[in-house]
């Protein structure tokens, strides 16, 4: 998942054809996803065929320009003049029939959020009924349909770049895809990113995973053993929690005065988890592209 944070603050780029506003031509004003400042008017938008929203001029004073020499080339980066958020790049002299002969190539990616309604236990294994939502601005959210097992098995056969557009449809050529893909593992979305506090969840008589009302807090919030992967939420006291992961894949900082522990993953950069020993609350946030850091072995 490509997050707006990655684009705005880390100068990332969404896949071509994936943005919500790539082929959107309704009347209105396009605003910065970081601060809400108006950037472009709809009458300056045109179809360039490049795969990203294109404008031939900005609202006066709304966009700053900077020289960008990354990737061995010289380009002009455009940023929001209010918050400095990365918007894209501007190209000149391409011959488009516009008043300025400029193409402002602008990102318009989605935010994707995950939650769950129910969790069930089978022995000590936990399976969460995940629910996904997507948003362009982080304020208005819409349902992202759940992918069933058959669709997931077919999706891994695709040999092309995914656009990220929920409305995009793909065709799988089963004959050309080769051998059948392995069946996705249960709770495969866990992927080692999601963390919970040890002892917070229990299984009731109906094998439903529910919060433990007798949870009195972590005895050692400053130790990795006190935190476990979500899929192992019921395996209390076994495996050493996150301490059993590859050494160096987690960083843990505990402020004893504030009573707050902060966990960060080096395997999935952008994942952050917090736990408060004062009010017994915890939560997590992941901002990134969903890809595992394969260079971790060289960092340790």
C-alpha cells in the first residue's frame, strides 16, 4: 500500500493509472491532501495520457518549484507552498495544446485503513475478520471489498504492476500463468507487522477472541517479551513474544516517567506501536508501501 504520507513527506510516487483523480474531470478545485490548500482549478486539468492527473497551470502562489536531480536526471519538483508536501513534477515544451505548454504531473493516491469486527480462536491460533477502507483525503472513507480466497489465489498469478485503483479490473490467463499458486495462508495479512500486548486478549466459550476484562497491565513494558504478534495473541508466556523474532528487527523505547512504550519495526519500516501503562491503552499505525525490508540482514 502506498500511503499519502510516503508521497507527501517522503517524495514517493504512486503507480501510473492508480490515482483517484487521474481520469476525473468534474468541476471543482483540487486541494493539497496534506493541509487542504487549493492548488489547481478543474478548468486547467487536461488528459495527457501519462497515467497521472495533469494540469497546465496552478493557482497563483499555491505551488513552489525546486530543481530535482534524483535518478540521474534534472527535473522540476512541485510542492505545496503552504506545507511543503510533494505533489509531483512539472514538464515544459512537450507540445500539448495548452496555454502554457506545461504539464504538472501530480500524484493523487489513496490512504488504506484496516480494522476488524470479529476474531476467532482455533486452539491457540487467532484469525481476524479484517475490514478495509480507502480514502483520498483521510476524512471521507469508503468500504474496500474483502478479497476472497479464490480471488487471492488468482491475484498472485498476475504478472503486471497493480494500479492500486479499487475500480480497476484485471484478467488472469490461467493457461499462461503456469502452475497453480499456493493457497494463501490463514491470516496472511498479519505478515509480522501487527502487534498486541501479551495477555490483553482471551478466548471465550464460543471461541471468540475478546478483550480480557481482568487485564491489569504489563509487568515488564520495557521488554520485547511483553508484546506478541496479533496472530499469536493467545500464546501467553510462549515463544518469548517479539524477543523470539530476528534479533534487531524491533526497536523498543520505554519512558518510565510517562509510562509509554513505543515499538518500531525495522522489518516493515513505518510500523509503530504504542502502549501506555497509566491508562492501559495501546494502538498502532503503519505508513508505508507494504513491502518488507529485505536489506535488514545487511543492517544488523
